[in-house]
C-alpha cells in the first residue's frame, strides 16, 4: 500500500512532465526518420558531404518541425530531472518513450516487429513499474 501513497504524493507537474516528454520524444522519432528520407542521395557540395546533408535536413520542414518538438521534450525532461527523483524519472520516461515510439510507428504503418515487440513493451513497462515500486518502498 505504500507504493500507492507514493504515486498519490507525486506532483501533477511531474506526471505531466513525464508524459509530455514521452510524447514529444516518442511520437516525433518516426517523423524525424521520415523527414530524413532522401539523405542518402545528397551529393557532396563545395564544402563537403556533411555540410550538404546538414543543409538538406535544415531546409526540410518534415525534418525540422519534429526535431524542434523533440528538442522541446528535452527541455521539459531536464526541468523534470531537476524537480523529481532521478531514479524514477529516467526509467519511467524511457519506457513511456519506447511505448510512444512503437505506437506512433504502428499508426504510421511501419513494421513494429509483431507480437514479440508488444510483449517486450509489456516487459519494459513492468520493469519500470518494479523500479518505481522498489523506490517507493525504500
């Protein structure tokens, strides 16, 4: 029963921060991947291939918009790290991000690996739950 009281004592801004970070990171990953399509066909310019690739990505809104949303999730993440318990924020955020990435990929029609992937997601969430539970008991 102690772990239930721990969850109830979590501040609302911590919970919102964790969910917002997971959504920003997880749902933007497939869009960043899609926005980078065609990068392998970029030809080296006057300043080299690396600069040409950076220019290609910087001029594609399909890449820049999801990247900016992803980076805004990082700002919220660092805020949440500063105001919450590190040993809880990291596993919860990473497991939720994994779930959001897989779900977004599935919604976009990408192959998500089938039953083994979904079973793996359940195991990751269960593992994060164990981390939270053991931390709440101590």
